[in-house]
C-alpha cells in the first residue's frame, strides 16, 4: 500500500496546498476509513440528539409540562 503526502505550498493563514499520491490499495483504505469516520460521527450525533431529547422531556415533565415560549421581535 502506498500513500504519500507532499506539501506543495504553505499559506500565510496556516493552511497548505498538498499533493496526495496513492496506489489502488491506498485508495481503498482512504475510502474505507473516510466512510467509517462519517458513520461514527453520525452515530455520535444521533446519540447526542437522543440524550438531548430525553433531557428536554425530563425537564418539561419536572416543570409540569410547561413549554418555553419565545417571542420574536419584528
């Protein structure tokens, strides 16, 4: 497997332009790891959203079912 990264240009803001070279196995690994990263991030966000919903329901129940009303200024 071959994956090489060459910095072509360093920018003033700290970012850089890079050249990435890889063979077929390197591409397969990069795609696999990228997809796994996306899936893990989605699962984590979903778990956080579920915890937030549980907390919100718990707080609403403790407040007697009262919901917060937000007025928008026009």
